[in-house]
C-alpha cells in the first residue's frame, strides 16, 4: 500500500475529477467538495463537507449515506430536489450495498465531515458526468435498493476539476 509520503504526494497533485457538493433548498448550509485522484491502486476519493445538520443527542456519531448515482444532473422536484440523479450507479445489476457506486458513509463531526477512501470498483471513465449524493441518514447496508439512507441532502456532478483547484 501507500506510504504516508506517497499519500501526501498524491493529494498534492491535480485530482482527475471533482464534484462540488451543493445542499438542497432545505439543506442550504451543506456544501463540500469531492476530489478523485487516479492512483496505481485505484481511485483515491477525498470528500470534505461542512454545514451538515447536527442534532442534540448524547449518543455516538451520526452517519450520512454516500453514493454515486447513475444520473447526470442534480435537478428534481420540490418533493425530491435531486430526483434526476436516479438510482445508485449499478451497471452490473447487483444488490445494494454491492452497487458499483456504493461508498462508505460520512461521519458527522460538529457539522463537518472528512473522508478518504480507496476504490477499485469503478474507473474514472465509469463515473465521469454522474452524480455524488449525500443522504440524510445512515446506510443500513441491507435495505433494497438504497440502504434506507433517507432524503438526498446534497449533490454534485462529477466533472473534470476547475483549473484553480489544487
Ligand atoms: Zn447501493
């Protein structure tokens, strides 16, 4: 696997793809960025989000489901603002959570989240132009076809990165 020095080098390069995550109308405080780095071991995905909804509670962490959806636009209806993202990206027609687009959930840290994960189940070509979606609840990794992860609270299309991004 990677040494820490190799990881720092990779994260210092221009990502191969980016997704700017924008909250829905009712989750307008949510904003974030996903960077996809092509590496020799697969795609290194780095996700940073702020403004996530927080709740007053005495128990442990809260999770937000994260998936790549097959659709190409973060548009929708009043009832489902990102309805046009469609289903989890699933070209092999497998069951959740073995969809190609299934990812580990984010963990809420006082409204912020930061996650890095190595993924070899898809290529950049597979996901370019599709959408990355954050859901309001945890993914139970069993309920079909979505893991019962609740409403879609933020969405971004996966695109070549803007030039000003590191
Ligand atoms: Zn899925």
